[in-house]
C-alpha cells in the first residue's frame, strides 16, 4: 500500500513494515528468496539463565498506585508473564539455519558468492522482525 504524507503529497511513499512474532525459522522458510534489504533476527543471548518478561497494564484511577502523565494517578496490573530457558548446548547449530535463511532472503545474496542451502532445518523458539 502506498501512503503519502498529508502535509507533503509529493513525498515518497512510506515503506511497509511487517512484524512476525514466534519461532522465526518456519517464518523465514516461508518467505520469498531475495526479497529484503534489511533483516533483523533477534536471537536469544545464550546466557545459561531463565529469562522472564512481564506485561504491565496501567489504567487511569484516582486511587491508583502510581503517578503518570500530568500528575494523573494510575492503577497497575500484571496481566501475564513469560519465562523461557536461555541455554543452548549447540548454540551454533541452533543459529546456523537462521543465518542461512536470512542470507537467502537478502537481496545481497544474489551479489555474494557461495550461497548454500541446508537440507534440515531444526525448529526452535525465536522472534523474527523484518522490514521491506
């Protein structure tokens, strides 16, 4: 979809942005070859620890537990959290197929020699974000 700036109708169209959340390997495998100029894959850091992420929701409430914008009070709730292990004994084997898929998707792959394909692609838990 081409969108133009309301204040400047002659401006270049804004690029589209796709965000995918989940295990990135099956998502990467399903995308068209050589179709991205920028690929960002957010791998786990392999810290050897359990990682946790908590969601936080705030609602304006006169008796809330925190003060926010313009001195307004807000009530805080935690609707959920996520924990996952961040330890891989075979981290390079885990990361390799994702890097090969990212290379396959990159428009740079048609300019750089040595493109190889991997026959097996193990499934893992990753996030994938790309802009085209």
